[in-house]
């Protein structure tokens, strides 16, 4: 057993590793652990085979489990936290072990979450990190609203019991619950065994508890009354509508209520709703003739029916807004990732919806087996026609008619030069954005001068760069030589990480506290000195106190000393560095005080052993070093510096701000849509993790790959890849992409020699405001009946101008084609009779206002 009663490190490592492999089971409880604390624990126990150099080192002892970085307040966690990046999920047994070994930070409660099962036909277990927040009130006093959070697995009965307790309702009193909607419509919740998910309750839903009158009647009368709902069916079997007297003047101008972070869905649906041939197909009930309820790849026709019902309500012209609970419920049944109430990506919803509608409406009842062939030198026209014919033998629907086009894919083996050409159908283009070449980082520079406050800088560094680039950038602003800088990540009063100069900048996350220390020596060339990390901890009088669990305080620092320095001289050097902790002067920048300590300062140690005052050579840097650039690593000094308890009170780190902190970001990078398409069609080399099997070489090779556009469909969906991901970072690319409102010419990108003019006009836009994991979606769309633009912001719909569309924050667009397309695969006209169909073009784009 290790000190303090904890299991030895090997045991801890093995037991937690086993726990992390636990399978999710419905009803189990898992716990959130801050990833910062967990990474510190991994260092301490040597969890990763490549990171054992600090195993058992007291300096990296993690202390009590600390989830403060996850908490918004005592009762709630921060919004938009990301699994594996911000927190780690640990099952109950693993959590209990960690707490038994290390304890839990004082004043914190465990963040426990249930495993819920999502989906009806496609079952999927998921830890419900974000609970559903409900607003609770009494029928007799609806102004007194109490907010509580519940799991989607909680039943209506659980909610009712909680409400009875909150409002002190006597046991003998009979009660019942109601949904209350924004327009003062009410829906009874009369199935106590139904879960929140089954009942379709959403984030921010208002629930009303009603007590039975003494005479046996109910204040709201019979539950058969629908109280404002046009047609009532319990639990999400019907749509809810506004009961406002003002009705939409035209079809297609109804909003969609936000059910709790469902703006992404509303935006995508409003864009699809304004594609005339698709909407007409559903409004005229043509879909009923083509429903394929037996397709094993489909959704039993449920997605198509739910979408059709929603479109009919949006285009009825009767309602100012519709609440799309039935549609969302059906989507969640077949795609569990959309069943909750967390913000999602609108394009992912759009992709699922297009695929689901296609399979539900596939005209092919029995798909034949088709063996794919390579081109083998045959003409492109022949291979393209063959590929399309094979595609429609298995896939033939309104979605194929409107949305499907054809790629040409060319692969070349780097070894034998084998060329493989295939033609593949697509439903949308995913275009890369030219990457941002730079990013900004905020760091603190700690100078050698103990009297100088740390200074905060905002640096511009290469997005794909190294720690050495950070040092160079900081050197330009500060005047400190880059060779005399050491970059660290400080967490919980200790060095969480000391970076080597050749490490990638991508390993620095946005929420890391980066401190750069100026040292007196060249960190690489000077071999006569060693750089020591020094931590500060509170001093205890108890003898034999286990320092492993002694709380740290203040800001740790680095100090460069000669390798042969004696221990007593080392402590005197540390005293000079820490003079402000014991200085009686109120002015901590008083140079006369510092000069006095410099002349007379001596430090008495607690050691009474005479040997402690003898000259002792410090351990060699190479004995415990992370890397050459670590300059001594984190294990050169085993003991932290003890300070009187009085000196640890209110030790707030004071710092100055450099003028760079006032830096306003330059204008966003500006690109044309053509730049993105050209980048998409640029030849690239496949990655080592995604090789191509060469039939000639009989092995996988990193071939070169080139994609080209052969034919475009009536509705071309183009998705701009706005989000970039790495092991340490998720980022949103905010480059500006220029697009025309009219006459977008795609002809130049078609390699089909028979292709004719292909011009598009803008018809709809899906907007995203904000960054990764959050923000808000809206939509602009051009009404097919009056040709005017409107802004769709959840339940609100308002007129819009073209100027608004150009300068707004954008993510998705649709363009309307003005001319017939002469390059439609094997004929001059769109398939399946859409000769007079509107040609639309949606693509994703985001703009930020500075």
C-alpha cells in the first residue's frame, strides 16, 4: 500500500484502467472527472507507458479530486463541455476507488449521471451528462416557478413526487400534472410510468401541478379538454400550434418552436422546406404512393410520414409557428444522437434526414447484387453511365432525383503507378476550407526579477507550429531571449506540464494556464546549471506529517542553479526569490526591502541534522529528465518550500497586461467559394491510417487521390468543413467565404465534356452564430410563392433583405438554378419528370462579425 492508505500505484493504475473499459448499461451511474485532474493522476501513477518518468513523484501528486473546472455553480456544470476533452467518464466503482484514495475537494459534490437508453429501433446507451431542466409551478400560482433538473429516464411519477414535496402538498391530496406551452395551451401528463423521453418533455418545459378541489372537481375540468391544442393526442402524437389570432399571410412562413437546443434542426428543416420540388412532392401526397415500409435500411416509413406532416403544417398558412415534437421524436427513435437536447450540427441532421427520406421512399423493393468494376482504361463516359445505372438499380427515390450527383475518383499507386478510376454517387459535397495558418494564445511571462509582476501577453503563433515558435513570438514582444524561456502549464498550484521546445502547439488547449519562465541560463547549451521546479506548500507543525497530501498554494516557479550548489545555499537562493512572502512592508514592490533581504537574508531549515548543512551535490539533470529541453524535468527537487501558514492567506497572483492584450483580431481570411472547390479537387496523398489496397502490388499503399465533379444534381448540397479536430483541440474555422446571390457558375468544375451551362441563384441560408459546442442556428429562405426573403429564427419569422444575407453570420446556403442543365448524366433533362423543377444550391458557410 502507498502512503496515506491508498493502494500502490501499480494497483491504482490497473484497477482504474479496468474500470474505464466497463460497458455502458442502462440505469448505471457514471461520474464526471475533470480531465485536468485526471491527467495529473495519470502522471502520478504512470498510467501511460510513454509517460512514466514522474511516476510516484510528490510534485505531481494530484491531491483531492477537483472538478471545479467543470462547475458553473454548485448545482450545475458548465455548458458545452466535451467528453474526453473537458472531462472523463468513470463508472461508480472506479469513482469510489479514486475518492477513497485521494478524497474529494472540500465543498464539492460528486457529478453523478445516469446511463440512459436512446432510440426505439436502434438502441444506444449513453451517459446523460446534461440533464433536462424543467420549470415547475402550481396551478394556483404560476408566477412561483422552481427549476429542477431530471434525467430523461425519470418518470412522470418521479416528477410529480418531487413537485408534491417542493410545494408542500399533503399526502391525501390528489394531484395531476400538465404541460404548459408558451401560448398558454395545456396538455395533461396522465401516464405516470412514462419517462421524460417518452413524454417528449424538452429543456425549459413548464409543468403545472393541479390539486383536486374539496368537492371532487378539478380546477381545469376534464382531461378530455385540450386547452388550446387544435387536436390533442397524449405525448407527442400531434403537433402543437400557436393560438395567436394573427395568422401567417402566406404559406411557408411558419416558425418552429425551439424544444431546447433544437435550433440546428429548425434551421435545416426550414432550408429543406424551401426546396420547391421536394416540398411539392409532400404537399401533393405523392410520397404516399412510394412509401417503402419494408426496406430493412429504412425507418419503416416513419421519417417520411413525420416530415410530410411537418411540411404540411408549415405550408398551411394557418399558424405563426409549429412545435415539431413529433418530428423530433421520430428522428430520435432512429438516430439516438439527436434524441437529447444538446446542440448538434445542422449538416449532420440534414445528412441523416436526406438518407432517411431516401430509404423510406426508395422505389426499389428488392435490391439486386451488383459487382463494381474498375474503369480499366475504358472511356469516362462509358464508365460514368455504367456507374449511374448501377446506382439507380438499387437507389431510386425523390431524393436521388433531386440531390444525387456523380464524382470521378482517381487513385494512383506510388509504387507501381497503377491507376484506378471509379465513379461514385454523392448526395452532398463536403468542401474543405483553406486552413487558418495562425492562432492566438494568451500566456503569462514570469521574469527573473522577483519584483516584476507576471505579464500577460497575447501571441500570434502558427496553427501548426511548435513550442519554439511560441518562445520566438514572445521574445519579439518582451525582449527576453527565446533560448532563456521555459514554457509550462500550471494547474492547481503545480506544474502540470513542462513543454519541450519541439512539442506541437496543438497540445496546448484553450483553457490551459500557460506560464513562460525566464531563466538565467541558456536552456540547451548551458550544462553547468540545472533548472529546478519549486512548489509552495503550507507548513504544518505536526511531526511525521505526510507531505504527499500537504496542500500547495500560490504560483510555482523555476530557478536555475549551479549543479554543485550546496543545499543551504540553495535555500538561501529560494529565500531571495520568496522574500515577498515574509516581508512586513505593505508595498511588495519595495526595492529597499528586497535589497535588505539580498544582503542579510538567511533561512533556517527544520532539519536539525548537522549533515543537512553540508555541501550536497544535486542530482544530475539526466537522472530525471523529461527531455533535453525540459532542463531538469519536474523531479530535480523532491521537497517543496514550506511557508508559514499566515503567508498563504489571500495569495492572489497579481499581473500586468501587455498592450498586445488589447490586440483586435485582423480581418478574417477571405476566400471565394471557388477556392474551396479547387481545394476539394486538388490531388492529395492518402494518410498512413487510410491507405489504398493496390491490386497490382497486393498490399496497401499511400496512393495519391483526386476527386472531380462529373455531374451535378438539381439540388447540390455543399457542406463547408467549418470545424477542425485534433487530439487536444476542437476549433471552428471562421474564414470568410464569398458567394454570389445570383449566377453561381459551376460549369468550370464539371469535367464532363458534354456539360453545358450550370448557373444557380441563392435560395436559402442556414446561419450559425458562435463557436464549437454552442452558438445558435437561424435560417434565411426565399419563399417559393412570393419570391421574397425571410429570416427564420426558431418560432419567429420576419422579412429580410438581400443585404442582411450578405453581411450576416452564415453557415448554409441554397441556390436556385435558372437554366436547364445539359449535363445531367445520360440525358439533357433531370430524371423522373422534374423538367420544370427548380434548381437549388445549398452550401455551408460561416461568417463572424469582428
